[in-house]
């Protein structure tokens, strides 16, 4: 089971910066230690638990990169003259030539065919002319043209994948290319998810006056599935500290992490923070960010607890920037921070200093090839349509106090954050 250190994150006083919070996560969160070996078809999205070292060369032998004719470059006529060679055999992928080529001879080859003995260069068939049993090669071919050398992609002993990588389709492909049919990966995280609030009901139920449908839990579970986690859905817990504490305590014994939204403020009906603190600790919960100030990291027993804000936009934004890197790190992934892209702002905005902010924005083509970020018109943390109609988030650092049209800003596309 994933564990947090007992003494981490104790904090009080001023609001903590995002960078400080992320640094604490990096220092204190250790990945799950359980490792399993899975077939390639089950490895996508998993965290690699060991370096993958090739025991073969890729390609294993020199081969033809085109359909055409293989020949000895030394036979090519000098200057602009064509070269006429006798065609003595053919070679296709998986079917090597039966003969070696001698001086003045060529062998018909197809893409992927092992380069025949005695040849070192290939001419593309569309550049050649066939005359009975001969082929006419054009002038000017360089030595080794259209030849793939053995090991030009992977050499024996090369580390093709490093421990801690989150496996993508191309990673699966490179593992297959060196003959690996299984990979050692970290076990999938077990994450319990719940919502709280007597006013919250599941979609499909008839709402009573004052009740709302639970969007956050379903969005969070979808994000967790994208991370490959095994989810334990605790449903909607009542506004009762004892009931919340019992559910958290039980789930903590089975899971690597607990995640919820709402109930983290100081109101009379915000019981989650007290329930967590009563059987573990809250390490930080007040950050200098917008949206999402009441975001918490703590632990129930030795199990990580992540408390996100109740407003749906704030819940998703803080999941992306805090919960996602924590969970990836717990799962054994080394590179957990999202990638940013520089784009040009097409809006004006003012913000307070010493606070990190995220703005929802669409990207449109710019006249000079640099994308334009167009800010969503409304900033409310409860406007979930803003996430649907935006392409990602503009992140503004603590030192930024204003944005003017034409300024370059950092942009995180949702496509980087939801997979």
C-alpha cells in the first residue's frame, strides 16, 4: 500500500504557494512497491518498474528501404552516365536472395528485404529502367543510398525504456521491436472516491428542492480511469462526521489514496477535514491559488488523502495540478508535471500578486502561426460549461499581475492532462 511520511507538510499561517506544495509532494510521496509482469497488451498507461535493455539490434541486418534494385556502388558508372546491370535474383522481406551479387550484377529487392551479399546500395524502382534481364541505374546515387543499416534504430545493450516511464503506444511498440512480450510495471493504484453533502444526489434520481446532481465524483472517476487507477466508489456520504470517518477509515485499509471534493472549509457542515484530522493529519489545505484555495493533502492512517474544492471547475483544476502529479508519483511515474506551451494572449486580465491563477481558454490560429488564447467570458468556479467549451488552461504565476493582448502566456491543453 502507498504510504506518506508521518511528519510531512505540517503547516499553518500564511497561504502556501503552489510551487512549495508541489515540492513537498515530490519530497514525501513514494511510489507503491508492488511490481507485476504483464503482457504488452496490458501495459499501456502503466508505470515501468525497470529499465528495458535490448538484447538484439533493430534492424537485425542491413535491409532495403525501398522497392528497387540492390547493387555494388563501385559498379556505378562515373559522371552522368547510366549503369546497366544484369538482374540475377530477387529478395523480399522474409525471403532473402539465394545468391550473392557479383560485379556488374543487381538483385531485385523489396522494402524490408535483407540486403543481398555483395551489394551496398539500392536504387528506387521508379528511377530505374528495365531492359529484358537488365536494369538501367540512374547516375548520381551516393554509396549506401536507400539502405537501412543494422542497428541504426536500436543497438545491442541500449536502454530503450527507462524505469518510471508511463508507457505509451510507441513505448509498447519499441518493446515489441526488440522481442519483449512482457514488461515489469508497478501495480495499479487503488483509489477510493466519494462526495459529501445532504444536498448532493446521483444523476438519475429525482431531485428534491435544494438538491443538485453530483458532477464532481463522476468527473473525478473519469479522470482516475484515464490514469489507469482501480476505483472504489464510496458514493455520496452524509453530512455526518462519524459516518465520514468510518468510511474513510475502512477505505484507507484497502486503498492507496482517498479523494473527495467539498467539505474542506471551516463551515459547520464541512466535516471532511475534521474526520481526516481525527484519524490522521491534514498537512496543508490553504494555498495561494485561484480557483481552489481549499485544497488539502493529508493522510488517513498511512494512506494519502486528497481533498479538492466543491465547485466543479475548481475541483478539476486542482486535480490537474495537485492530485494528478501526486497519484502519478504514487503509481511509480517519474515525470509527473504537465507540459506547457507558449501561446499569445488575445485578452486583457488583472490579477493579484503572490497568487497562482488558471484561466479557461480556447485556442485559435494566429496570423503569425502562434496560437491565440481566447479567455472564456466568465470566471466562476461553478461554471462547468467553461471546461467543456475551452481547450485548456492559461497558467499565470505569482509574479504576474496583468495580461495584455499580445503577451506570451503558458498554456496547458486538456489533452495533456486527461490521459
